[in-house]
C-alpha cells in the first residue's frame, strides 16, 4: 500500500527514520521505527537525509496528537485522536497547496510510542512524546505544530488556544496562528507559555501546540467533527503558518 524507504539508521539504538510514500496523501510521511534484524541492508540509504530535498528543507512538521491506545480526550464515542488526524491531513493538504514542504508524523491510528526506543522510560506516554520531539529535532523543520483538542468541566468554555515555547519564534508562530483562529471562532484569545508541556520543552525548533477547540462545548464539537468546519480550521491554521513563515525568514 505504501512504499517504505528507510533513510537513516541509528545503529546504537536499532532505530531508523523511514519515509513512507503515501498513495492517499501525495508526498512524504516520516516515521521512526525499529529495524528488524532481518531487514536487508540494501533498503538502507544512510545519507538520504541530507541528499533528499524533501527531508533536508522541510518547512513544517504537523504532529497529529495521540493515536493508537492513546485516544486523548473524549466525549462519548468521539475521540480526540481521530479529530486530530482528520484536521492534520487537511492542514497537510492546505499547506502543500501553498507550496510548502510538509511532513505529517502520523497517517493512521497508531501510537508512536510502540516503535520508540529513544527514551528508555517505562512510561508509554513519555515514549510517545520523546518520539515526536526527536523526530522534529532530527528533521529540523522551520516549525512544528502539534494538533490537539481541549476539554473542560465547564461546557461553556470554547475556542482555540495556542501554547508556545519560551523563545520568540515560537511566540510569533503562536500569535499568527491564534490571530487566524480567533477570526474563525469569533474569539479574542491570547496564546500562553506552555511551560510544563514535554513537546514544547524538548523541541529545539519553533514549536506550538494548537488546542483546536473544546470537545466539551457543543458549538466547538460541531466544528471539530464536521468535514467542512474541519477544512475551515485547517485552512486557518495554514494561513497563520504562512504568515509566520513569510515574516520569520532568516531569523538569526
Ligand atoms: Zn491532546
């Protein structure tokens, strides 16, 4: 179904970065996986990261939050991981149409922790997050956006909220995305510093978490599950990201 090219082997850890050429999503999908001892060496292309233009010059990694046994937050039968993936795929397409090189780190319903040996922790959740941050640090895109869905006890809480890192680039990225999503939701939220978030702490490239809306709010839920509204959310994320990339060129 998908063609897999392993492009980099982390020999000491028995890991490889692999590229999946997806027929459904034209373009590339990067995954980290454990290499089987029996895997033929001929499929390994150790220098492909620097040689492959699509990998050496990535504009953005879209992190589809959760997956597999980690469903994220939920409301009845509705699971965050499925919403994240649906909007991540639409965002991927929207950005590609604008001409950006985009990577999506999850293309189906699976946990990233299952294949990860980077962090020798017994915590599946931490392994999953370590995988996502290591992938970003390895690929070094211009930005990473991690898509999530919020929940609250107070069902009137609604709207998208951006969380950023301490650095100025991440703040800028969050401001552009918040501005664009505020427009869509008709809200006036301000992004805030996600001090305790693993992903924000460990990614060495400008990263933000996009809490795309509250699963516990009727109005937001409608937006998060309807394909036309999912598309609108994806388009507004793409607009915010484009504004960031256009204004942040050569930041150093
Ligand atoms: Zn989440």
